[in-house]
C-alpha cells in the first residue's frame, strides 16, 4: 500500500522537493511533459483556492454559530422571534419617559424617568437577544473573550435553570394579561383611554409571548445537549 503525501495528491507526476518555498501567483512550476507553467495556471487547473497578489493559502473559517448537534429549524425561528415580540412594547413605553401618558397616567416629574424607562427598554431587548445563546455555539461554549471562562464548556443546567424560571415568569404574565385583556373573573381592563387601551393590550400581549417561546427554546436546548 502506497501512502501518498499531499504533494503527490496536488502535484501528481511532479518531483516536488521537501524545501519550503513561497508559492506565489508568479511562481513557475515545471510541467511533467516539459516546459513550465505558472502557479496561477496550476491553481485554475486544479481548482485550488486563489488569493491575488500574495501567497496562495487555504484559510479555515470557523463557524461560530455551529452547535454540538443541529438546531431544529423551528427553534432558530423562535430565537429570531424573541427580540421582535419584545420590540413593540419597548418602543411604546419610550414616550412615557418624556411626559406622554400614551392614553394613561403621566409619570410624576423626576430626573430618573428617562434613565429608568429607556434602560428598561434596552435591558428588555438585551435579554431577548440572549435567547440566541440557546441556538448558538456561545450558549454551549463560553466565548474566548470571557475572562477565565473563555473556551470552556457551559454546563447545560447553568442555562436551562435560569431560562426555565424566566420562561415560567413571563408565562404567568401572559395569564395575567389574558385576565385583564378579556376581563376574565371580573378583572379590570387596561387603565388607558379608549383606543389607547387596544394599543397597550396589543404590544403587551406580544411581549408576553416571550414566556412560551423561551420555554420552547429551553426544552429544545436541553434535549439537544442532554439526550443520548
């Protein structure tokens, strides 16, 4: 059995020396049948990757989104939906920080109104974006830039426990929203003027979808990482 080197595979029939040489687009390589050909011609003939004006190399690109096991398509779509369902209520509450009641009561004047409301919206979106960790590699292996933990495998329970608690919390908010929106059990409706109450009910209702979506993503994450 003859074991071929990479030189034998790339350059069959050519006596390739063991010296390391710079393989550039201007290099001249002897033909087996006589004469020479440029490395550019060889690259085109062999179908090798070509980089202009420099050494021809093949760079391996690491897919940072790759997970240990394939992510179901529905889970990837749910992760993309998380920031979208949170966005309407985050935008809706911003005018409240500047003294607009949006059909409800105006906040008492305070220098903390703007930092609080804007910070709440930004934080909500930031946590929604964290849901991508349930369908990305950085939710399984800590990114290299994280001090002391970079490159280490993340235990599944370190993700599933807080994600499950958050999902249950927002699912409970959905139940509370349903009682208020549909006035179930004699519950009061939304405390907003006519028309504005529909807007408030819609954006807050979308936000409560966060709970079921997060629970579904957490289940898929647990199943993908813990099942044998």
